């Protein structure tokens, strides 16, 4: 079963941010779907803790979206 979860990424604000986040998650085998207006990323294929750690490493603190 594939894991899917949504993260809040408050510092994500532009296409450059999106590209960095997408690349970081892709390196771990995950896919991402973005809601730039809400600053949320839906991640598929990676545990929430691993996704949060990956984004933190590239300077985008994230947390589970409510």
C-alpha cells in the first residue's frame, strides 16, 4: 500500500522552491503534488517522518497539515 500524506510547508513560495522540494523527494522515490497557494505538498511513496526530514535538510521546515 502506498503512503500518501499532506505536509504544510510555510516557506514554500515560488517555482524554485517547488523544484527543490520535488527533486529532494524524487531522490527518495517519492512523488509530490503541490498546492502553492495553500503552501502544501501531498507526498506519495514516503513515510511522513522521512519526507519531513528530507525537506528540513534542504531548508524547508515542514509539518503534517491539519
